[in-house]
C-alpha cells in the first residue's frame, strides 16, 4: 500500500449507483460499506427519467437535489447524475472504477453485468454489499408508506 492508501500510489476507486431518494440509514450503511472497499467513493445518481421507468413513479427529490445531498456526506468523494433511461457504460468507463459495489436490493445479474463491463473494456471487480440493517424499515418505499399512514389518515 502506498502512503495515500492505494496500491503503489494508485487510489482504489469504488463506484456505486442508485436512486438515493429520501436519504435514510440504509443508504448510509451501504455507502459506508462501499467506501471501505477503497480510497475514493464515486456515486452515480439515477436520472429522474430512469427512476420513473424503474419504479413507476417520479422521485420525491430531483436528481440535482439528491446529488447535492450525497455530495455533503463525508464518505462520498464525487457525484454524477446518470443518463436518462440507461446505465451509461461510457460514464462508468470515464470514472474508471476498480470496484463497483452493488446494493443488496439492486436487481443486477452480477455475471451479466461483469460480462457487459468487460465488453466495454471496464475491468472493475463487482461486489454485492449485504444488508446491514432491517430492510423493511430502511427502504424509501416503506418510509413513504409510513408517512402516508401517519399523515393521511
């Protein structure tokens, strides 16, 4: 390890992606665990159009607001907003991560993702972060349900 924490002076870049709407303890646990995998943590925030397509609803907070919140977290080094309706492998290649950390509830086929990355010349290790919290409490959809139950009845 080099003085900067990386191997032979190279910092290990960890990339994560997600919606990160209504930032909650599950997000913090995920980001903290991902940061432990390297020296720099880079986040790609899902574009609003991508969220609509994936979740069937618009995000509560805009991509710009979600990115600003993430930038304020001490474990996050850089934040990008993703492209509409796609995972931009060109952006991933530009970031050039050593590790891509997947959240426990992200629906990626890891082997298919690794193959797609290799085809684009991205040689990052793919690691799945396990649940570190009660998944029924720390999910944006569950938080929205609790808000509706509390304030709309």
